[in-house]
C-alpha cells in the first residue's frame, strides 16, 4: 500500500476512495486504466496472474 500512495497517479485516487463512499469506489472500478495501474502496483499482471 505504501508504494501505491507514493505513485503520483494513484495517490489522489486512493485518498478519494478512502474518504469517499461506495459510489466513489464504483467510479474507479469502471476505469480500466486505474484498475491496470492498481494491479501493477500490487504486483498483478494483465491477466490477473501474480508477477514474480
């Protein structure tokens, strides 16, 4: 989570989700670019496989 908060693209999104309601989170769940970048930051590949 620390590396996600240091990412200049993801930091405001994560903060928005943390202080927002479920509707805010749903807005980002429909954004493929955000999901892709979150997946990369958490170590998941494009297919959903864990990067080693």
